[in-house]
C-alpha cells in the first residue's frame, strides 16, 4: 500500500513553455502533498506544501507565480512550471502524507530538462 | 530553528558487514518523529525506519535498526549484514507537526553508502 505515482517521469521542453507534473496517491487519500526539488547529489529541497482544497504554502525563496500548485482532490496534486528556463532543469519529487504518524510516501520523481 | 546534521557525506562497507550512519538534530520540542529514508540510484525515496520520540524503545526493521538517544539528540541507523542492494543515499529526517502545522520534514544532507562486494 501507500503508493504515489508521478507523471511524466521525464520531460524535455523548450525555454518559455510551461510544463505540468502530476502527483497521485494511488491507494490512499492524502490530505497533504509536498513538492521537492533535488539537485544532483544533494538533499531534497522543499518547495511547497499543498493541502486539498486550499492554497499551497510556499517555502521562502520559491516563486509562487512560477511554480503553480493545484491540489484539486485528495489523490491528485499538480505542479506547473510556467515559462520554464534552463535553470529550472532539475529533478522534481512529490510526496503524500497520511494524518497518522506523519509518514511521507514519495513519488518516483520527474526529471525536467529545459532547452 | 530545527536542524538535522549528517556528518558523514560518504561511507563504504564490505558486503555482510555492519555499518552505522550518524544523524543528529536540534530541537526544543519533546514530541516529534524521526525517519531514515533510502534513495537508491533509481532516485525513488524509500522509507527505511521511523521512530516516535515518546517511545524509548529503538525501532527495528529486519536488518535495519536505530540507536535513538533523545537526550543527546542522536538518531543513528545501523545496517546489519550489508547487501549490495543497500548501496544508496541515506537521508535522516525530522518532523514535528506541532510547530510546522503540517507534516513538513527537515532533511539532513545525506550520506552516500556504498556496499563493496
């Protein structure tokens, strides 16, 4: 149980375009989902916390107009990178948590390359 | 502010041997959760073990166990009978829902473990 999927696993786009990444909890309802960014050989950097039906809470330094997060249901959150630029190229990971115990279950990640 | 420190950037261990990864944290809270996650080359984050601070008994999961020293704010991970599949990046994480209001993790910088054949 507690499986989280992400789609797509890899995406290549041109500079200036927008990219949407989906995060789904497949076998449980997640009240809270998280979006992370990970640079090579580095730790995970939390970008934002997303609660179903409410606005996402962004971490300091993360541009909310650039990284749009929508948490439309208890099983789906989306991250849209708007007007992507090469510096947005990274590995993006989502996670979802159940209320009890606070355990986060992670998706497999999405590698974004902006040309 | 709460912080998590993993002081060993890289470690290696011979197959079948035991290795201990260190993690220390800083908090003024009394109730919180601690986690170890493994990130193999696939980059999928996998929960290894979880510890609730109010439980004095150290958590164990098969070959993985922790040494939780609350007073010292230490949470080390011991891997027994190391296997090649244990080669991965290991992250220690701290979570306190009372102060964060959600289940936000604070991650350490990670320890890259290589198991040698």
